[in-house]
């Protein structure tokens, strides 16, 4: 029989008054039992009342912490330090972080070794020296204090405590030199080498791409140490650029077993029981119109003219929400991914292919479940009526943009099996013309840009880069989708259902002032005063059409606008000139669209979904969208750099696409790649960067390089290690003359007018 007394009973009458005075004593008691540790709030109160740093032993004595309780007490203090509530000073005394003007934030590394802290509460970033960056990696969360100001007037930070090390696995190149193994991270923002002891290298060979698990995080006096967890192979192997991007940007690319299991249980075709309660519109000759390589078909369309003028437009969208329920395995993974990611020659889908390419995809000549937006549009392009309803549809054909455009333009006649579709396609085309006029009247902004497509050889490397020719069939489908999205936002707003809007705000006051100042130098004016509308931007774009500097002006106007994002607060869509806008038409590949579908179904059922989680969902989906953009940009850059290795020494014409303090970027005409002319290559002069004017100006010569300038360059380097392409300036092309008589000027030579 044990002689030990029950812990709680022994301490019951021994709890001192100072412990019982804890305002949160009861909460801690219910959570942890008797006797509970002092709450975090109470500890902060006691330290605040002390008015100065306190020794942990003194605080323990004050609270009558017994020897048996000391371990638990120290653990609580440690947790408060990790969360940034407390810190230890040099004397090992407890200090309240908020009392020391400390700043919490996220570390952003720089390839040159230094870094910045982005404060959680906003405001200017704090500069971190290379010495400070030795303790952390890009992305880590830290507590810093302002240590002073550098020569540029920037606040310098000193790391007080590392709150969280976020990097658990890092992809990069493994090297072994002199018996020492180390990893150079593919993410150049992680500047520090990660040590890999021989016993942790496995079968990795020097120069291979590997993933390393970090087993010891960096500190003030030690390097990060890792273990090879995955060997990817040769740096130049086929598809390696995608494998690297997936891991570098933490893109989920393997479906968990529970997701695969749920997907495998789904039927291969629509079951009759799933059609119950739906409108049957299989008789309507709906068709899908997509690119040649598309495999997931979100939307099908149908149009017919109405006898009383106007059109009926039916947009049927894949009913993903029927098969993916909130918080099930498919939904959780869909949210985690946020969206499908489209790399050249490879897609990372948001949902397993059993849904994205199969059961949910509106494939031709099979029954499919859909959510339908059925609209009546006037002859002037305004939506008079609309109706949402769940339906079962039957796509009558899988068509491509080029195919439809060839038929509509009369270049090719449709084959017999598609001839009966022509009246509906012609009605779609007429409706499109009407909607274009409405778009122009509304004042939507249309920034023209050239999209490119990479053509690959059998080894997965680029053999050519060609422009994508957008025809009116592309724009036709775009306008149909815009109409359905506008109806979705109006429907949810009208029924006061909390929703996830696609928000695009106008320019900030600072960016607007900078834009107006820049335009004034060209004798141009943006209407709308302090609060311009999209139509003001559209009017100016129309005004500058045909100008030699139109590309420059358009680029600066575009950069004055904010990035679109998802959020529950409807602030309108500036670029499209809509008071409310949401995404409804792509639930196979965008999670926000799935959220909108559920909201519409709730309204149709007479219910209302709560909106408390929408803000976090919007932030997450906006992040995954940026993450996908960054990953695809990395892959494109690597492939283009690899391609340009065969063009070193070749001269091309191009246009200045960006100006920075260290040089100018030039986009080439013929092969649609971009490279840098370093400031040292601009000529024998001291060049100064003016960000407000978007130019680089020679101090002695007065030679100026700015956005939109035409240059002739020579390719001097294509480094696949860094995905950087370097150019040398051959000449500046004088575009003030007629294009046929344009001349080339040697770099940094003053013009005759400058000599006066």
C-alpha cells in the first residue's frame, strides 16, 4: 500500500493568498487541476506591477512556487518567451516584451546575406545585418529591438529572440569539399549554407539536387545542420526545375492517403440518385470552349436570341460542391492547395484527377452535375434577369478557341457533326459584340499584354518561345464568365449572404500622386481627381494608343494599381469597373469558387452560412495564388535561362521593361525573354536611378535609359544556377525617326542637342 498522500489534497489548504488572487485561477484550476500554475495574464500583471525586470527565482519565491512545482513554472515562463510575451535580459532577468519596445515580425532574407524584419503590426521594415541573419533563416519569426539607424536612415534591428523557426526542409544543391558536406539552398533568400555531416548525406553525390531536413536550427554561434531526406537527381535533369519549385515554395503536390481513398470511392459517372431535385437541361446544346491542351473543363455555355430583343445566356459550371463537402478530406486538401498550379507541361491540380479531369469535368457527351447561371441580357448588354439553379447537363461538344474562331470568321466551315451548333455559336458571337460595347461604356480597363507559350523538345527543354495569339473566341468566353461572376456577387449581396469577394482596389494616394507627376512630364492628365475611376484609366489608355511611348505609359499606369485579392468585405473591382465581383466559374481549380457555390446553394435552400471564417479563407487563398505565381515564374525563368545558353553572343532588339538602381531589364522582341544590362554596362559615366521618373540618367553625358526605350543588346551570360540572363548594351535605338529609318546610337555618347 502506498504511503504517498494525494497531491491535490496535500496542497489544498496550502495555497497562498497571492496565488488565489489570480483573476484566472478558476480557469487554470479547471484546465490543469489543483494547484494550478499562475496564469500568463497574472504573471504579466505581477511583472508590470514590479515596474522593472525581475529575477525568475525572486518571482518564484514571491508566488510560493514549491520545488515540486518549479519545473512546471519554468515551462510556463519558457512558453511565454517563445510566444514573445517575455524575454530574458543580459542579467537573465524576466522582462515584459511590450515594455521594451520590441517588435515582432517575419524575417525576409536577401541573397547578399543581409535581411529585413517585416513587422506584424505594419510599418517600415527593419534592416538586419549579415551578422544578425546568421541566427535565422528566411521566413523565421523573431522579436527585435531597434538598435539604431544605418547611413540610409533605415531602422536597424537586433534580434532579441527567435520566436519560431519555420524551415523544416530545404531544397538545394548538395556539395562536398574537403570532407565537409553542405547544402546551398535553391531559395536565394536563404543565404547561409546548411552543414550536412557525412553520416547525414546518405547516397547523395556532390552537385546533386536534394532535400535536407534541418535537425539543428542556426544560432548565434552555430550553423544550421541538416540530414538528406530526398535525392532528386541532376540539376539539369528533365522536369527538375518543377521539382525544385514545388519544394522551394512549399507547394503540396502529393495527395494524402485519406484524400486518395475518398476520391477512389467516388463513382465514375453521375448516378441517377444524384440527379434528384435538379433541372434537366440536357437538351440544351451546351458546349465547352477551351485551349487545345485543357483537360479540366469547368464551364459550358449556350446562347440563343430572344424574340423580344436581347439574348438568353446559360453558363453551366461544374458542381464540385456536390462531391466535396466542408471539412472532409477532399475539402481540407483543396483548401490547403488553394488553387491548381499550371507549369509548362505539368499541372498540380487542386483536386485529384478523378474529380478534376473526370467526374466533375464537363467532358463531352456525358451527363454531369452543374450549377447554372441562366441570364437574360438586353440588346445593350445589361443583365435584366438571372436565375441560379442546380442542373444536370450534357455537353454536346468539346471545342477549342481556334476552332470556334475559324468557324465564326469564315476561315473554315464546321464539319457536319458541328454544323448544327453554328446558330448558337453565332448568337454567342453577337452577344459578345454587345457585351464589348457595354464593357467600353462601363469603362473597364484593358491593359494589353503579350502572352507566350513554350514549345518543348523530347528532353523537356525549350526549343522555341512563341506568342499566344488571342482571338475573339477567348474574349467571348471571358465575357460570359464575367457576366456569371457578376450575377453571383449580386445574388449573394442581395440575399445578405456573407461571401468571398474578388476585390481590386484603386491606387493609393501615394501611388496616384506619383503617377500623376509622371504623366505630367508627358503633358498627360488622368481624370477623376483624387479618386479616379476605371473609366478614367481606360480613357487615358485610349488616348495614348499609337504613341511611341505607349508601352512605357501603360506599364507605369498598371503598376499604380493594387493586386486583386479575396476578402469578405465588398470593396468592388476597380479594374473591371464592377461595384461587386466574385469568382464562381472555376471551382475545379480555385477554392474561393467552391466557397461561393456553397453560399449560393445555402441561399437557394433558404439557409445562411456563417461568415466568421471567410476573412482567414480569403487571406489563405490570396497567399496560395501568389505562391503559385512565384513558383511558375521561377520555372519559366529557369527554362528561359537554359534556352538562352544557346544564344550567348547573339544580338537582339528589345524594350526596357524595368529600371532599377543596379541596371535596366530588357525584354527581347524575337524570343520573349528578359535579361539585365548592369549599370556598369551602360557606358563610361556615373548613372543615377530616379524611381519617380522610372529612368537611369548619366551624370556627365545626360544619356537617359527609361521604361519603353528601344535597345540593341548582346547576350553575354545565361547562368542556370541563378536563373539570370545578362546583356551587354550594343546601341540605343532612336525611335523618334520613322521606324524604317530608325538609327542606332552608341551607348553613353552625348547627343548633339546635349552639347549645346
